[in-house]
C-alpha cells in the first residue's frame, strides 16, 4: 500500500494531495505554518480546492499508521517518517538575474532525505530543466539519507499541468506524464498516478524526457505569445486591428489561436529561463527562446506607452492624470499575484507622471503591498472618476463593470485583454 507524503501544499501540491487522499493515506507537508493552519481549518486561500471538497478528505489524525484514506496537513517531519511515496511540489523560481533558483528543491530534498528508507520512491513535480532530478536532487537525497540511488531508493518525475483558476481542467482531468528512474519504477509511479488521474497517463521513457517535455510545453506557449505580441506592435504601427487579423487568420484549420498579452505568473514567463540556462551551460545560446522572453517582458512598458499615446491624442494632460488599473493578478479569476506584469504597466505609467489607483477584487492587498510595495483596493473608491481606465486582467467582475461611471469626460479606456473591445478606445 502506498503511503503518500506531498511536500509543498501550494497551487500544485494541495489539489494533488486532495486527489490522492481519496484513495490513499496522505500527509500534506508544508513549511508555512499559516498555510497548514488554514488548510486544517478547511480553507484554501489559493481557491484551487473548494472548501467542501477539501473538508471531505481532511482527517484529524495522521492516517499513515492506520492506512486509512484521507489528508492530514502538517509541518512536522515526524509526520512524514512512515510514508513510502514522496511527491515534491515546491516552487522553482528565478532570481533577479533570471537564473533558476533551486533552493526550495534542495531544501525539500533535505527534508525527504532525513526520513528516506529502503524501498521508498521520491517523485518530483516541480517544473525544472532536464537533469535537475538526477543531477541536483538525488545527490542531496543520497547525502542526507546515506542510502544509494536505484539500489536503496528510487525516483520519478511527473510534471504538473494545472492552470490556476481553471475549474474545468482540474488535476484529475488532465493527462499526466510520468517517469521513473528504472523501467520498473516508471511502471510503479505510473500505476499510482493512473489510479487517481481519470484522464490517464503517459509513461515517458526517462526522467529527463519527462522534465524536458514540461519545460518545452511552457516555452512553446511563451514563444507563440511573443509572436502575436510582435504582430500587435507591427499592426499598431500600420493602424490595423490585430484582433481582427487574428480572427481572419484563425479561420485556417492549422492557425494557432494565440492572443497578445502580458506574460506573467511563475510558469510560462519563468520556465523558458530554466531551459535556456541548461542550454547555455552546455555552450548553446538559445536565440528564439530568449528573444521570446525579451519581447514578452517588454509588453508592460509598451502597454503604458499606448495608454499615454491615447490620452495625448484625446488632449488629456498626462502629468498628474488619474488612471484606474482594473486587476493586478497575473491572470483572470485567480488570486495569484506572483510575477504579475501589471506591475510593469503601473511602474511605467507612474514614470510618465500618472497617478495610478489599482482595483482587484481577487488579490490580497496585503500580499500586493508585501510583494510590490503597491496599494491595491478590493473595492472601487466610491464616486472616484479617472482620466483613463485600463482593463489589465479579465476577471469576470470586469466584463460587466459600468465603465461610464468611472470615467471623467473624455477619458480613455484601454483594453489589454481584448474582452471589452466595443467599449474601449484602444486595445492591445
Ligand atoms: N501554479 C501553477 O500553475 C503550476 C502549474 C504547473 C507546474 N507548476 C510548478 O509546480 C511547482 C510548485 O508551484 P506552485 O504554484 O504550487 O507553488 P506555490 O508557491 O503555490 O506552493 C509551493 C508551496 O511549497 C511550500 N514550500 C516551499 N519550500 C518548501 C520546503 N522546503 N518544504 C516544504 N514546503 C515548502 C510553500 O510554503 C508553498 O506552500 C513549481 O515548480 C511550478 O513551476 C505550477
């Protein structure tokens, strides 16, 4: 019987731990005491697992010793000692120079290394470049545990494909790639995932193949979005409506339906740097991957320049003008503000001398303040009117918002997401 410990209970770890807990005894382990407290009280602030669903699997005592199914959340090492199948779902960010920061993976591997026993399997789910599991994590497991890889203990890699805020494509409904450190372990890892993932699994031949598959999924998206962002810049100069062009081109059966936009968050805008770093270590300088990153990273500044241009065209005095930014999270209908590019738009607008008020019903004002030193409101300021309103994130609340009541006479409405086109003066 598999006794599962999930290390890191964030956007990825919690939904997975909840799902495994329907069939296995599961310990959800996290170093963040606040996160453990909220989960034990049956609440998930990431909004990925509905409270009722979470509460239906939560148990009050560690289920591993009794082999009963259920999820027990803990930050105590002793609680994961008896597990035999460890799944690591900790963050893999980049540092300020866009270099992969593997610190959380090293720390989580140390934690698992302390409790590792003969016969255990450790599966990594964090997004990485090919080679991280075997070259970076396994040596930590070996050193801390004193056990030998592929003799005493085994490993796997199974990348996560969830899309935060997406209630349709939930973890069990997305086909999952699996892999193992030997063919037999690959089969064993695959069986565990197959037992809970209704969409099925794809067993990759090696851990490196599975690692590489994940990182190129996100790099491909990044490059495709960079291409349409470049098109948006070109068509803007040519005074052609980019969305109308994409709609027309999209009638061809094999035209890919990407839209221009800001690429934020900690996956699509980050993972290509992981792949680039590994390529550079081996003497290859990626051109397309890094060009895509550069282009997408320039879009915040570009959006701000377009808003200011619209205001000047309408004769609005830009200096000291008031702008309302609708949304600050990195994507719609989700509270995640990590690596949001809306802050780039705000910084550039402020650089032009505009005064920006940010309204987002989904984001935590405390987190926005902590991460970016920015004030964010969960409510509109009553009676306030603005020289420009920028729809930055397509939260469902904004699709029906009364824009007229927020505008000063002659104000500009700019639609970054292309979802309120008929009401906007301009869009990306
Ligand atoms: N969020 C997504 O949409 C998504 C999708 C696919 C893959 N991924 C990848 O999955 C991984 C996790 O992402 P996430 O969004 O769940 O991150 P997250 O920040 O939401 O959650 C990570 C959790 O790990 C905990 N943690 C950090 N270090 C720890 C340690 N040493 N021991 C135990 N717990 C620790 C944190 O407290 C946090 O609760 C990343 O590699 C990410 O790239 C994320």
